[in-house]
C-alpha cells in the first residue's frame, strides 16, 4: 500500500479509538511513533492507559502531545515557572522539549515544587506538561549542548523523523524470506565492531567502531553494505569508540537514516567522538570526520529505553536490555518478521553486579541466535572479585606512597574511571590508604557528570546512596579536575605523591601520555593497568615489559626509558570473564539454537565457541571478518 494511503488509514483508525472528548488537531507519523496532537492535552497528560490501549490496537508506539499552537513561548514560560516556584527548590535548569510539549524543571530540592496545585496551574496557564526532577549532582555541558542543539534543530529533526516513518511502512517483498549476519569488523579481534543484519527487506548495521590500536575501520566497501543509503538503521550498543567511533563518518559519506541507542549512549558517544577529533588534531593525525558530522549523528539519533520495543525497519523490531558494561550499554534484541527469527547482539556485557551497574539481562521473549563477545573468553581468563581487586589496588598505592612515588592509572573516560573513583574514595575514606589528591584528566569529569544525570541506569545501591542518602562519592574533596595544560604541567613536575586517572585507556593517545613521558624513568612511580589493552595498543606493549619506547613530543619523536613499576589490577573490567560468560549462557531464557562468537582475539573466540558447544550442546561459530552466516 502507498505510504500516504496507509497513513490516512491509520489516522482514521486512531480517531476511531480515541475518547470522544479528545480534541485532536493532527496525527503525525514521526519515526516509529504515532504522534497525536490534541488541543485539550491537560485532560490526558496523566492518563497513560489511553495511549497504551491505542498502541496495542495499531501495533505502533503512540504518544499523545499538546498541539504546538497551545504552547506558550518557552522564554515566557521559564520566567513564569521561576516566579511560581519557591526559592527553597533551588532550580538549576528548565529544559523544554517542543516535540513532546514537556518542560523538565531540574531542582536541587524537588520536594519543594511537587505541590500538585502549582504543577496544575503551570500546565493550565502555559500548555506545557511541566515535570519536576532532581538536578544531577554534577552539571553536564554535553547534555546541555545536545539538548540545546536538538531544540535549535527541531524542524530539521521533524523532517528526518517523518522520512523515517515513511521508510518503515514501505511495501515489503513477499516470497521466500531469509536472515543473515555479515561480519564487518570486530570478529577474531577486539576493535572496529560492526555487524550487518540483512533480511530480504532490510539492512541493519549494529555498531560502527574503530580500532583503538590502529584506527582501522569496518569493511564498509563490501557489496552487502552498499550503497550505504540503503541501510535502514544503525543500532549502537554502547558508547566506547570501538563500537561507535566511526559512526559520524557514515553520515559524512551519505548515510541519512536513524541511529538507535539509549539516551546516555547518545550523550556519551558525542562526548567521546568530539574528544577523538580534538586528540587527532593535537597529534596532527587525519581524522575521519569533524564536529558537523557528530552534530548530524545527534540529530538522527532516536533514543530508546530498556524494554521499549520499536519498529526500525518494515520487518524488524528492536528492544534494548541492560548489558551491565557501561552507562546505557544495551543488548540489542531483534524480532525479524512475524516470528521468522529472533537474534540478540550483546555488545560488551558484564554478568555480575558491579560498583555501578546491575548484571546483564538474561531473559528474552524469544531467542534463536545470540551474538556474544569473548574479550575474556580464553580458557584461563578468570578475574578476581571486585573486593579482591579493590584490596590489590590499595596495596599498590600504599607501596608507591612508601617510596614517595606517583601513581598513574590509564582509564577509559566512561566506565572504568567511575569504578576506580568509587574504590579509591572508599579506600581513602576508610583510611586503608594514605590521603592523596586524585587528579582526573581528560573527559573523566564530564563523563561522570553524565552518569549522575541518568540515575535510573545505575545499580540500586549507588542510586540510593547518591540521591536519597545525599552521600555522593563522586563529589569527594579528594578529586580534582585537571582543566588546563598548565595545571597538568604543574602536577607532572610536583615532587608530592598523588594519583592520576587519565585517558586514554590503552595509552594510544590522550593526556595519559603526558604524565607517562615525565614519570616513566623514575622507579618510585607506578603505572597501574585496570582495563583491557588490545593487541596492537601501546598499553599492551608497555604491559608486556618493554623497557624503551618512542613517543611524539612537541613535533618530534623521543625515546622514553621505562623504569617505573608496572602492574595490572584485574577485576575492574566491564567485560565478563570466562566463568561469567559460561554462567550467562547457562542462565539464558530461552536458550538459543546458535551462538556467534566475536569481539575477542582469535584463540579466545575459538576456545569459547568450543567450550559452549561441549558443555551446552549449542551450535557455535566463531567467524572471521568478512564472513556471512545465514540464520534462516
């Protein structure tokens, strides 16, 4: 059926389902959502059952919104809101979302606002659906910039969403149906993760990363992925650059479709991609994209919550589930056709409750195929407990302090940084280690701010500690943000012991190299690895015991002699170890018929595949890059 005729038919169906007192001004199709704009929004804003019942009938997501003509100018509304709210609330920000008619009031003391009379009056006078939420303990410039850009570009975004909606209802090809996965990167290796899920009617790209060790990109030139304008959607499992670092380049070279990820992933990947541009510029390296490509990516991103099912192609529906790896990381579950096949891509997962997150989800409605990582899938890849890792880190720090040394910890801005911060804060608070200043260099502070903006993604214990007990370990006075090159220089040359957490995590670039150059030749200092070091990374080379390396410095190459102590503290990883992976497979409900192994070094992929087959009698395959596996 022609899309316009189908939309007209759906409009009539929705009108027939709507309550008789609903004053509908228009019904629009925006991406996967049926947006119903009403003039009397205040009568339905609190009734979720109306939209839910409609959604079940039309089998699409339904969102009831106020007619834009009923909304007062945001600047005027903001003044009105601030005048009506008591000063004791300490309002920090008011964020307007014109596409949904919502106004989010962020306040340090939201309890001072949650007076139903005030909220009702604001809604009645302004037309906006005013919601009150607690201010993030640490303000995030990234979140503010992303939201501001989306408000500024609302017309362009609306046009994009309507284009996506038309693509979702295009006619499908009947006859024999099939499902295939093509490995474009990240198989028998760690880095440049990318997989192409192909059906007879659709192409979905899952992840679009780069190799942190070599800057290699996925195999975009393969026939299955071209032209890239034929790709229906891109799905990003999480924000680490080995999963999203090449995505802006896709837009640079012609992709115009949607990107699906969680809201924290959208903000974090923008932060890391923009930082990647900055690092490339500072190291005189050619980058694949620039800031305008990142902005286009943001404009095309459609964020989804865990558990929310959405059409992303005419024959594919997507649901995200918690992966337990980093903030907003998701297992992407795809339902293909009318029960034709169900496949889930885990991305990177952690099947253990960590200091930050709950363990990865194991329950799915249906599951025939699972694509799983194997970073620590080798036969002997067992990690110590979080408790043991914390104790070991404390012992190394105490040893360094005994000799007046400095401690350098290379970290990824997202995930490991926040976990190490929590552990060091507890070690110092309980006097398990001497009191030391802890300097945070790179994007760590901003990434931490984004963590506090999305408490619903943190584990229950940490969420309660921060937002109910008012005990925020991230705001401990031991932490100091390194904001300038002069401050970094001062820390480098200070004689006093300290701890520095600096990006990048694999030492392939970033401020960590500045400290390493200055401290490497002093045997009193310590270099502590707490995260995975890929095969081609500088971090892996140093970790293996190299005594001299060559590094760039002020436009020339210098030789650095390594005399500092080097140790690895296992147990901080956001990846499941061998035992956790096998337990994860055991707990899967339902158990899949086939498991595809990726995201691991060659031997680890094949080892894990063999073990899963022997123990659980599940068909396994560990493909190399550029292979295609037919699933149906």
